[in-house]
C-alpha cells in the first residue's frame, strides 16, 4: 500500500528517490483538505482560477475537468489535481456561504438534529433576548400532524398577560387575549397609546361590549309645561356607555342628545303627562326629521311609549318637538329616552 486509506496521501517508500516530491504532494493535499473550502460547484474550470482554490465538479464536467464528475478539483502550480471525497466529508462553500456534507453522490446541506434547543432562533430575521423566536415571512402556516392542532399561550399568574398583539408600522392597533386578568378581551387603538375594550368575556361566559353606545336620558323629577312648537331636551344622562352625551342648552329647556358613532340605533321614548290639550310629542333629529311620534288622548294623566330603529350619523343631535299643550311629568320611569346601538 503506497497511499493512506482515507485521504489517499502518498507514502514515502523505502529506497525511494526524491522523497521530497512525495512529501510535498502529501502536504499539498492536506493544504486542500484540512478546513476544506470549496469556491462553488461547477461543470467547467473558471477562466481565471487562483492557485490553491478548490471546486466541486458537477456531473457532465467539460474541459480540463472532463471525466472527473463528483471529485474536488484543486489548482496547484497552474495544474488541476483531483481528489475523490468520501461520504461524510464536510466543506464550506464560499459563494453560497453554507456548510455542506458529501453523501457519496452530492454535496448537501446537513439536516438539523432531531432535538434542537437553541436559546434564540430567527427565520429571515435576527432574534434578540426579548424576541427569542423571530419570523419574518409573507405567511406562517401551523398545520396538524394527525387530526387537531392547538396553539397554547400560557401566563404565570392572573395579573399577567397572555395575548396576541396586532400592529401597524410597529404601533399597536388591536389586541386579544387575557390582558391583566382571566377575562378574555378584544382591545383596539388608533394610536398605540390609548386603548378601548370592544369586547369583554368573563370567565363565567358573560359578554360585555363596553364601547357599545347605549344610554338613558331624562330630566330631574318634577314637571314641565310645554306649549305648541317648543323644542326641548334632557338634563341628565342616568345610564351611559360608549360616549352618549348632551349638547348645549335649548331655548325650550334641556339639552339635545348627541350620537357618539354612526350606526343603526333602537330609540325607545316614554313620556308621561298629567294634563294635556290636543297634545303630541315627536322625537326628531335636530335638523327637523321626525323619527317617532306619541299622540296623547285628551284624558290625563297618561304614559305612552314608542320605539323606532333608524340610522344615525356620528354627531347627530336628537330633540323633542311638542305640539299642543301639556304638563309633562319628569323623572325616572316617567319621561325618558333610551338609545341602543344595534
């Protein structure tokens, strides 16, 4: 045997003349193979190779590489030398900037181990100590392996947060999850600073919509004499969420109701009178359109109620328009307007 079994390095044989040639050939091979760096895979030699460069010869090789498919070509002193890699040999491919392993036929990228526990992992992006898993991709698919698939987000204690945050240009716009409690909530924001809870689900299943406009408006207990053509409003918001408010004082007394956001609303009007003369009252837009009307009999006292569903724009104002004469009984459960956005 005149060569080593693995790297095929030439041995210096007994009584060999010019032993330095054999020795130098072995050093040249070691210089190529140790910390092996391959420029690229190619079928033909480059036009301007540099001494010491190594190339992986692809199938169908041509020119000076013809007949050396699958071998490593090394330029030494202006001439190409060839070496046959063995399965399991590793090389750094400079052009691709990747590490590859020879499988006996092809140079392939090594597979990841079956169990991988890195401290940080980035896919298309660089992770950090806070975002230890970072993915930058047009889409992310989580598929089942069998039947079902579940994603779990766990928090340490009730006061902590387990949620999904949606951002626009790195500014928060929506969040859903367990934010500071064990109730599930949907929150939204227009600036990433101020947040509104759109939906709140308690652990017992009760559902609340804190920003859904609804309210009940009335006047303080007492009585009000109204005459034909007078326009009145209300002085007290007794129940409110979602931003229902009152405007400026009207000439006939009270204030108009201001609609906070657009949408379909159910309007329930109840009016109680103690005396009346050919009296009716309408709930109107301040612009003049009538939404619902209560027509009272000549007998009194009496309470009437009416309901309607209508579309209201944000900022619209609602008022009461009176025809005829009546003494209106004010106060809770006497004369009230209830608004609910559907």
